[in-house]
C-alpha cells in the first residue's frame, strides 16, 4: 500500500490521481475528511482505505508492514495563519512523527516543504543543505516548514530514502476549496467570468512596477510528476526545489488567463492587504540544478501552456483532476 497524507487537498488529490494513472490503486488516503468541498477532489479515484489524520499513527503502527511508500503532503497551508501552536502541531510535530516512523519501519518518504522558507530571497533560492539553518521565513507558515527541514538535517536515523520537496507557486485543478489561498490563476478566472477584469496587488516597492512582481509558477501536473519520479528512482536523500526555474510576472500570468478565456486583458491594481504586505515575496525562482542532476528530464509546462490547460480542460468545465 502507498500512503498519501493531505489526500483530499489540492496537491494530495492530484497525487492520488497520478498514482491511479500509473496503475496504483492500493492507496491509503489520510486527511480530516470534514469538508465536503474537499471530498469532491477524491470522487472517482481508486483508494483502498480512508484514515482520519488523528487516527493515522495508530493505523500506521498496526499496518506498517504493508506500507511501501509515504507521500506526506498534508499540512496547514494558510500563509496568513498566526496560530503558531496549530502550525507546530500540524506542520512540525506531525511531520516529525511520520519521519520517525518511516525511519524506524524502513519506509521511503517524500514530504512537502515550501519555498516560503526562503523569506525575502536575500540568501537566494538554493536547496543546498548548508543553507537550511540560515533562512528567515517571512511568516509563521514558512517558519513551521523551515523548522521541520532543519530538524530533518540533524537526524541520524532516517528512512531508506527521503526527499523534502520545496513547492514554489503551484496552480492547477483541485484547488477550488482553497479560498483566499488559491492560486492567482483561479482568482483571475473567476474575476474574468464575473466582472470581465482582474484585480492584482500593486507594488509597494520602487524597484518593481505594478504587476511585475515575479514568482516561479509551477503547474500541479508537473509537481506530481516530479514527486512520482523521486519516489520511483530514489536519487540522493535530501531537499529538492520544485518550480520551473523561471520567474514570471503576475501580469504575464493574468495575460495568459485572459488569452485562454478569449478575452481582452483588463487589469486594475489594488493595495496589497496590510496583514501580508510586509511578508510579501516580490521575487521567487527555484534553483533546479539538484533535481535536474538526478536525471529528471520531463519538460515542464510553460506558464502559457499550464494556464491554457488548466483553464480550457478544467476551469471552463468545472472538472477535477
């Protein structure tokens, strides 16, 4: 059996679909399963067991001899969350308990980290292990992710294979439930459909024009392809960046959404909310050298290709992946 935590969520449900497409149906999906809108992400997918996240460790202890791999993709992913106790419980302590069990039971582990660990980018975007202790995330979510990465670095007993994967700005189907935390692609599509225009955050820095803030946007289909590759081929243990390696502007992203919708671009710039303004990343770009040196060679979707597929295949029809 293969375990996927956070399986009802955005990337987790896409991982379940990827595994189904690769012929795996003995999947144990772990989540809290309390939200009906998230459960739609799992409809039609082949799974063998649903395990509530609160019951997972007792289930794992009893059934570990049947588990061949764990994808730990569950987390509290709200970047505006300020409850550090909640973030520590769900993002740090829960992840530590999974890592220790995988180490003790000899089970390979791929887990979700985040580009939020890089903070303002002043130390670059390298997935070198030597830099892990020095990153200064801008929000409590990023801190919780970085604390786990740091903890992993000091572990003597580890799973036979482990990879921590730092997701950059992921977009794609099955994020419909994420509200404010959904990608700009989804927000832009909905604004175009209802208002014919898109609102973007204006720049509050003189070195960036409005809408020219740059992010490394990566399509979720590429993300799950990389996760499957890492678990299948098991290169060196370690932390890996997962973006495209090419930063693009929000203006370019929204232009791509308008093009996919067959509409003329109309963009209005609004102030960045004060609760996130001083924690806002103006530039992110993944250093992808480590992953590419593993032999991963599948081309990533360009921003235009990914947005077009997302809009035309899924958003326009209300489809799930």
